[in-house]
C-alpha cells in the first residue's frame, strides 16, 4: 500500500483547559476519523495575551496527527463546535517525513471519514 505518497499529513496542536475537555475532543476526532492518533500532554503552562491582559494558565496540549486535506474544512469546525474556549488554539504543522508503515496506518484509520 503506497497511499501515503499521495496523502499529505499534518500535526495539529490544540490546547484544552482540562484533561476531561481534551479527552472529549479526542473522542470526537477519533470517532469521526479526523485524527489517526492524539497524544495528550498534561500540565503545559501557557502564557498569552487575552483581552488586554497577560494570562498564565495550566492546560492540556493535544498533539493530533491528521490529514492535511481535512484540517481546515472538517477538523477545525469539529473542534470549535465542542471546545469550551471561545477562541481555541488550533494550529497545524506539516509532516515532512515519516515511517512508511506509520503513514500507511494513518491513511487506513482516517479513510472514509464520517460526515
């Protein structure tokens, strides 16, 4: 299977306010086949500016491996629909290279994405 050669992937970074919120979002992404795998990194410290103030919060970082072609049209709206933040962090970085067997697995588990 060489489908990975025709499919582009990315890593999406999403922060959530709690483990519970991150698990809920993760379950939705996996159920809809919008993510092949999600790593939850607990207790990251996020410092940012919001409404003119500097904020310092503990968050959960979600590292989401997904298809590039579904990121903007499907993954982002799915996350925004259920995320507790008004403006959640949802950014993507391209996967430039990867182990062939892993990329093939990503193709397989994200195929036929639910609508």
